[in-house]
């Protein structure tokens, strides 16, 4: 099965570009990144903090069935322009990955479709390549599929 979320990673570069077209109006796609309740649903994680503004920040946490924290991530929001873009850092705690810089751009294609482009910059080529060794492409595609399905219900 072809993945709807596309990842473009050039050899020798320390960044990658992720694109996905959604059957959602621009405002609903953006809302999926803006509202904590929606983020929790499609990301499958608890949102501890989501302060959507310049110099704001966020914290996510996922626990297993026994209550043990298995994933923790946080970052700073550097730019937040509704229905257009979010610039933020992303850092996984207790993981061998360094902080990354993410540029999220939201684009209306038609009245009912929109596109998300994520430009992700890593500190080094090795760190980017390490991330790509994980089931990263399948994971982000699965999350975007959930986003599409959950936000579809808001139409």
C-alpha cells in the first residue's frame, strides 16, 4: 500500500521534507494542530501543555497501560500564524535524538482540500539518517491517517 504522507530526504543533507494532502478544508487541518483535544486524539498522546503563540511551547506524554511514561516530547513555538504556519522545535526526552527544528506550512488547495508541508532540520546528517532508520514513515503516515479520520467528523 502506498503511503499518502510523502517523505523526501536527499542523501548527504541534514533535513527532510514531509508532505501530505488532506481531504479537509484548511481551517480544519490547522485546527488539528491547534486544539489540544484533537492533537491528543490523532497523535495518541496526552497533551500536558499547548501554548500556541510566539514564545509559547508544548509538552506531550504517552503512558503504557500500567501508567509508566514511555514517550515524552516538548518544544518551543517560535512562530504561530493561524491557518498558515507553525515554526517550532521538537525534542524527545530520554531518547538518543537531538532537538530538531520544524517548519509547518498549511496550504489551501481547494475549498475542501489542503496540504501540510513539514520541513524538518536535524543537527547532522547522521541524526537525520538515524531517524529514517526507524519506522518513521509508517508512523507519521498512520498518524496523518488518524488525523484525517478524526477531523473528518468535524465537517
